[in-house]
C-alpha cells in the first residue's frame, strides 16, 4: 500500500498528459478539444482524491495500533543498486503520514483552483504538479540518503517549469525565465554541498566499518569527530536553509512568487518549504546532534533576523503576492528557530504549525488570485471597498489574517502556543524576542491589509463581483480544516509523538553530554 501511496500521483500525472496528447492528435475539431479540455484536470483531481482516501485509511490503521500502545509504521525495502548497496527503503511513520496527508489536501485544492487559469499545454501542466507531489511525498518516507538527494533534486524540475512555462501572463518570457533560473542556481549550488556531505559520510562509514551504505538509520551510528560532524552538517544545512528560506537567501523565493501563476505559488508555498523543515527535524538533528547543538546560537540569530527583517519589509509592500511571501518567510523563520529548542512540546507544536502555515498561506494565495481576477491588479492600494465589491471574500480574507496572527480556535493558535511554551522552558529570553518579532509581523500585516476592507468608493465606480461555488468551496475547505485541527489537535499530536520524541531525545542527550 505504501508504494501505491507514493507512486499513484505520478502515474495519474502521466495518464493525464497522455490523455491530453490523445485529444490533440485524435480530436481534430477545435470545438471538441475545448469540450474535452478539462478531462486531464479531472484525471489529476481524481488521482489525488483517491490517494488522499488511501492515506486516510492508513490513518485509521495507525490510530488503531497507537491506541493499543504500540508504535506504528509501514516499511518497504527493495534492493535497487546492489553494487553501491543502495536500497529503495521507505518508512512511513506517524509524522510522515501527517505531512503526506496535508500535502495531498493542498494539491487537491491547487488542482481545483487551477482550472480558473486555463493553462496552455495542460496535460504537461498536471504532469508537473503530480510529479512534484510524488517526489515530495517520497522525501517524507525515504531513508536512503542517496535516493533522498535524488528526489530532492527531482522536486526542482517541475517547479522550474511551473515558473517558466506557466508564469504570469503580463511578463515577457525573458523575465519569467529569470525567476526560474535563479531558483535553479540557488538550489543546485546548495544541493551540491549536500551531495558532498552525503558521499563523505558514506565514505567515512565505509572506512571505519568496511560496510558501504547510504541508509540513514545505519549512518546515524557512524562514530565521527566533532569537527568532521560539524563540516558534514553544513552541507545539509546549506540545502535546507536556502529552501526554508532564510535571509539573506530569500530573493529566489520572492521572485518565484512574483513570476508564478497563483497555482504555482500555491505549490511552492504549500509543498516545497515543508521539506526543508522536515529535513532539519528528521535528518540534520538525528544525524548530527552534537553539531546541531554547536551551531544552534547562529541558527537562532539568523532565524530571529529573518523574522524581524521580513516583518519590517511587510510594512512597505504594495504587491499582495510579495506581501504574502514575506509573511511566509517570517513564519518559517519562527518555526526554524523553535526546532533547535530541544523540547518535545515545541516539536509537536512545529508539526501542527507546519500544517497550519501551509494551509493559511495557500488560502491567502487563492484570495490573491481572486482579487487579481476581480481588480485586474496586484496593487493592494487598489483593493479598496472589498466588502462592497466582492461578496464573501472579505470574510475569508479576515479569517486567514487572524489565523496567521494565531487567534484561538485555529490550528495556528495551537501550534504557536505549544512552540512558545516548549521554547520558553529552554530559551526564555530568546523566546521573548521571537514573540516581539511575531508582534511586529502582526502589526505590519494588519496595517497593510486592513484598508482593503473598507474605503471610500464612488457609487458609479462600484463593480460587483461574485465568487462562484467552487471558489467558496475551496476557501471553506481550508477554513474547516484549520478550525478542526484548532479544536481537536490531539489526533495529529498522537500520530507524530513517537517520532518527535525520538528527535528530542537526540538533541537533549548531546546537551547533557556537554
């Protein structure tokens, strides 16, 4: 079942693409093509929907096992390259299942929204989306570091095409390729450093044990000096903090959103950044616990600067997509700082917050797309009188704004509360500074967004716009999930507890050892 879970999206993507090719070659009439053009989208949507149902069935199985007091996981171990002892080794545990389910739900929303943009060559478009989905799901379950690097790189391919081929329509092709190229340059350089660390760690393990392997679980037992461990960790860290993204490595993220369609922005924000925080939590700290403690002060300073810098830049943004992107950067900096707190409560809050941030940012990007559709501009200063001109959208916008600020009753509140509670017991002064940064972000976000709801609009200039039922359904789905997790977070906490508890023990053991 695990293999079906990770490979079903890419299989559906190829079927969707082949369906599009078939339509172009067999159906000669342009009228018939326009009548059937939504078939690839329907195939993609149904593929993700079936995969989501499959993940929910695994949830039921996992909850049953956990209620019996046992740890739950699904495992597949297939030999792939015997010469290098590379195995197709997948392990699905509670944390992976939580993030995979969240990923599938976001992709479902993305596909549902994408039909509004009517992308050209839509068969290839949905292949890119579903290929990216499978690659990211693979990152959550793979334990062989060689294959982890392979899928880490594979994620960049569809993102490049989403930006370059289906970027915003009001820019020339050269501009669109600039954003895609910058993304590739940033990620390729950092990924090369990670590859060097992976190969070096495997060589060191082979020298000491005579056993060649890339298996993550075996490499965690490799005895290495503190200096070597620190240098190897830097390679992984470079790849992860650039994709988080930390200041000053964030410019690719801003350009990617500016030049992407709304669908592309939803995929980048909803899926890509989670892989980096997951990598820190699942790979860097368990593999390099001593080095993680050593670099903790630097990472926490960089994270705090990222939060404050992004909050200050939020004050001056007029482009709504840039505004949302800077808010997202600040929130990810906050989450990254808490990863190094070494508190199991904070780690469980991080799991909740990763889901909550992804959902609320995806919701805000959907709203940005709808606002651009209604006002034909991304300039926030032109969105006056939103309550009068676009029915319902002001209510959803206000809810997502308050969710970002962490109001009670939302998943964001639960995540923030648990992260700050766990972090305060370890770093009280630093946690207070983080709270100040979050307050600064909240103030700047409110100042920029509040004027759009009300404003003096001349009666003869008021143009009423209506959200269709699909838009309302997509936004309401995000609303329901955020409130459900906010009111009943225990189901997520139970599923992820055993994994985050093990991570907390790794970093705590090193602190005690010092």
